[in-house]
C-alpha cells in the first residue's frame, strides 16, 4: 500500500466503497438543501 500513488489509492477506494460514497453524497446534498431551506425560512420569518 505504501507504494501506491494517489490515483491508484483513489481508484481502489472508489471501487471498494463506490456505492456507499454515492449514497453519502446524495444524502449530504439533500440534508444540506433542507438545512438551507429551513435557515432561509427562519430568517424570512424573523
């Protein structure tokens, strides 16, 4: 593993946990959007 460059390491990690990473990205986008909408609503209400 010490001999791997960044590209090899990234490729192997994405192959091993690619589906989980995609799930995390989608969830992060949704949660971030909901928090943004909630903060905007609170700001507009106050």
